[in-house]
């Protein structure tokens, strides 16, 4: 099967390419990228507008698919479908499943579960067995079987000595330790950011220092060991300042933040809606501004969703009792386009870089984040001007816990190809019919 994507704006941050041209997909790879490829070379021709982007499939290095252990929240199949609907063709799943991804059989289970989905799903294995912080996992063996990084995400590696050992050992393989930066003794029983709104709402708060003190610790351990630290879900201005300084010193540090930290604040918690509850929490406007600046100046390397599905019953509990976490695979691109592209904070190459090529580079995902002849054909077709309303009932994910419900976003993926096959194609909902009618396919 040969498919020709004709006339779109091809954006490939890995090479700096930003040009209207055609892309020919043959079997599972990109066969040609040229101007005016003859339609006769293809079995199927998809005419695109020059305003539509053809980009590498998006890459999310921080998701929770709850597989194994909680199929009522998400499965590998529904998580992959959600990813495809958001333009993602590669994701990395976190290890806090039941059982934990801390052994060769568990890594192999994830790799096997990924195969039928069509997308690339890589496990980030646990740093310590059972996420208990006491015994380091067999990092070398887990890497050989498919793991691409290590984290006790969901929990911090509380022991500085254990974190030191993990960094020293992982350094031999040049892989990142993904840091869930949280001092649990400072968090206490907090359920939202400690500040004006926690006081107003009468809810126990989590101070930003609970995150930044662990960021500072792990920066010092990276300095001491020479190991690679990747900071997950950065949420505070203090953490941003520490990471910026560490990078200026040349330390092997990378960092991610999420669309919800960039577009929402703790003020959103005033309605006591648990769909605004996550860990780290939504923080103050000053933190949001610092994160926006960090994305624009490159201090933050990656946008990740921390896609964390929960059942409706769980999220229907009182705010202080409901579990942390929100889903994000189907809204991430729309939020970033709305708040960064359409506000002129980021150019298309820069936006796609932090959502595709840069995360692929950090985690050495060589078949992801690039458009090149001979490369696996993982491609997102994006309409950056398509306005749509977030309706959780339309999600491919099994869960509905989104803080963006009801919002109007501008821009989304309209087609997603994984391994050369079109596995997602947007079908307009009734409210989208008017704007969708202008599309060329």
C-alpha cells in the first residue's frame, strides 16, 4: 500500500525542515519527501491544505496506562487509541502498575501488549523493586529487554544513597533516571498547592518547596555522579530556577512539564472539582509564568502529559479524598497550540520539537521523532486552526478525568499514521461540522 500526503506543510524539527511538500508512505516507511510527487506513484492520495502540518508522530515520555492491574481505568489498547487521537505514535509507560514493572517478565509483558496497538510503547522500569526504595532493580538486564529509562514515579526515591547508586549504575548505560521530585514529609496530607487558595478553600496545602528541595538534591547527586537526571512533571518556579542554573553549569539534566501546569493555576480548584487535582498540584500564577518562560527559553525540554486515568466513581469523591491525576493525551496538542502557537510564544518547529524530536532524543527512541526517507512512517497530520470543544464523552480513553472539559481549543490532530498505517482519522462531531467542512479530506 502506497499513500501520498500531498501539499501539506512538512515540519521536522530533527532537520529544521519547514516546507510545503509531499510525503510518500510505502508499506511501513517514508519512501519519498519531495515537491510534486506524481499521484501515479501512490494507491491513495490525500490532498492536504498548505495550512495543515505534517509532522513526526508526537512522543509522550510520561503516561500511565494502568496495565497490568487496573483495566477499569485504562488498558494498553484504550491508552493507545487515546494516544493516536492526540497525534501520538510513541509513549513511555510508567512502572507504578500492579504488579510493578521491575522485572524482565514485566518489561516483556509491556512490549508484547504494545504490538497489537500499532504504536510504539516503551516501559520506563522501576528504580527499586516494588517501588519500595530498598533494593535496586537489574537496570542492565531491563534495558536489554526493552526499558528506556528508570523511575519510581508515583513515589520519590527518598533515600539519597539509593538515588546515588542508581545514577552511578545507570551512567554506565547512559540512560536517564526520571525523578518524581517530592519530599513526602513536606507534603504531609496536602491535596493542593499551599497558598492563598488553599487557605480560602480550607484545604491542606502542599508547599512548592516539597518539590524544589528534591530537585536541588538530585541536581547535586547528578553533579557528584555524572549521571543523567530527567525531572518529571515540574510545577514550581523554584524548581525551574534550579534546573536553569544546573543546565547553565553543563550538568546532565533534562526536564518536562505538562500542558495543565502551563495553562491552569490553583485558582481552578475553587469549585472543589477533583478533575483539577493532581500531584504535583496546580500552582500559583507566578509558577505558571516561570514554566511558560522555561518552555520558551529551553529550560524545559519536553512536554509530557502524565496521562493518569481514574474511574468516574473515584473522581466523583470529595476533593480531599479523590485520587491525584488527570488524563491528557487527547488534549495535549490542542492546549499547546492554543496557548503557545496561537499566542506566538512558540514557532511550529519549536512546538513540535518539545513534543516529538526532543523527547525521542533524550530517551534514545531512534525510530521516533523524525521524518526521513527510510524512517518508520510515524506521522501526525495537524490542523492548527481547527476549533473544537473538549467533550470527555468523545474520548478514546477509558477515563474522563480531564481539567479541560468544556473548553474550546484551537488545533488538533486530524490523522495519525503509525508504522505506515492510518490508525486515526478525525470524524467531525456535530459541533465541529461547520469548521470541519473546510478540510480537504
